[in-house]
């Protein structure tokens, strides 16, 4: 394995420049998908790296439950600085597992509370709660838009003939603070979150940042680009970029926080002035992948290359360690 086993731990250091270039130069849809995929691959690889180091570290401890052959000198020789790296990886991996477990549990608890708050309401794609506190967010789950609703505004928000993997939740306090055009923009924004399944991208980068702190820039970037993606979809649907910009500004003043980092909302993460300024400019070109000759193209290819190297490094380390363990367990 050699030093290759450590590469997945340090390659995420390149996340900051890649995140900055992607969120500034790429179409929000492309940036969200690219950065979320990069974060997920990098997190899995770095966690696998820690797991390999833990095997080496725990095999040296007295009374460990692992096979005695795993403490063979040939196993320790496969990892540079095996004593230091192996023992340091034990608390690091435990911290990663606990942190990711807590984050997933909190996310599920928030989702369950949001679902419980809708108990008793008709199963419409848009749930309007009689609450004076202003809020609106996209709640993942099963829902079919175009179903009957109690009012014209709800059926208008549902988007006829489309199937959405969730519901739009909005309070009367939020609706009362928005004009008619801003309401349409809000519902279009939340439907875009559901149609794009943005909660999956947000959860991926949220857990990735817990697994490796070097991936936090990707979490921040994806939180912003997911909102920008929904902004652009809403602008295309309502036919007015200014209406969406006004809705963002008004909603941010009414409800500056969202229920959870992984529940997409019009007032979600990302500087509101930047989002409004972007909507004041022409719509970005929806190119799937940037040309390699541009700065952002080089950054995108660099990110893909770094993720590939990290994955191959982890795979190489895992296969090499497996062969070493197999060799010491079954000596010729």
C-alpha cells in the first residue's frame, strides 16, 4: 500500500478551489451534481482508508478480537508509520461513525416531526399549515401532484400532471407576507427542489463533511448551488426572474432560517444577495460539462481526476491489505 493509503485522507484538500470555481462558473444543476458526487466518493474513500488503518492498529493491541495472523510484521510493513497511523485511526474512525450517525438521526427526527405536523391534513401536494410563523420548505416523501385540492391556489401550486417525490409545506404566515406573483415563485421553487431531489444532494454533502472536515467547502457550495438550481427552475416556470428574486428577498426577511440543513427551502443556505444578483443577470447556459480549455473545465476535470485517484487508491489499499492478510493467514 505504502503512502497511497493516506491519499484519500488528504485529497479532499483540493475541495476548496474546486467548490469556488464550480459555484461561480458552472450551471447550478451541473455544479450541484458534480460537487455532491465528488463529496460522496471522497467521503467513502477516506472512511475506507481509516478502516484499513484501524485493522492495522487494532491488530497490534493485546486482547484484540482479530485473528493473530493480522498482527504479523508483513501486515504492519504494508503501512508507513504503522504504529502511529494505526492507533490514531481508531479514535478518528469512531468519531466519524458517531458524527455521521448523529447527523443521520437528527435528519430523520426532523423529517418525522415535519411529517407528524401534517397529520390530519388532506394528502395534497401542497400542505398549508395554519401557523403565523412564516416558513416554507420541501418535504421528501410520496405525493402525486395534480390531485384535487381545496383551493385554487393549492391546485395552482401543485403543478398538474407532474409527479413529485414529496410535498411542499408552507405556513399561512408565509403566504400572507407574499404577493400573488411571489407565491407562485415560492411554490415553483419548492417544486423544483422536490423534482430534483435536492435533499439527497444536501444529505450527501452533509454526511461527507462529517466524515472528512476537508469536505466542508463542498457542503457550503452545494447548499448554495442547490438553491440556485431551484431559483433557475422557478424563474423558467413563472417566466419572470425578477419575481423569483423578489420572492427570495421577501421570504428571507420573513423566515431567515430553515427547519434543517437538508430540507430545501426558498430561504435556504447561501447568501441571499448573491442569489438575487444572479437572477438579475441572464439565465446561465445549461451545458452538461464545461469545455476542458476553460478554467472551470480544468477544475471540473481536476475534481473528477482527484476523485478517481482517491477511489483507486482506496481500492488498491484494500486489495493489497486483503492479499497480505490472506498470505499471512495461509502461509505456504
